[in-house]
């Protein structure tokens, strides 16, 4: 997968979670749990992008 596609997937995932972020702001704790999970997934995806960029640089 290209780095551009990886970043776009992250953007799409974060955009999808905006609704739950708004629900969390209104007091919905279950939505907060979903937001936290999405943030953890984003952290892992960001690390994957960093590794891919590093590998591309080294090759």
C-alpha cells in the first residue's frame, strides 16, 4: 500500500469517528470508548506510515 493511501485511510477513519466525538462531548461515555479505540488504531496506523517512509528512505 502506498503512503498516500495509508494516510488517506487514516483521514477517512478519523472523519468517521467525528460523530462519536460529538456524542462524547454531549456525555455519551460509550461513544468516548469508541473514540479512544479509534485513537489507538490511528496511533498504530501512524506508526505503520512512519515505518513505511523509513523503509522507502533506506531503499
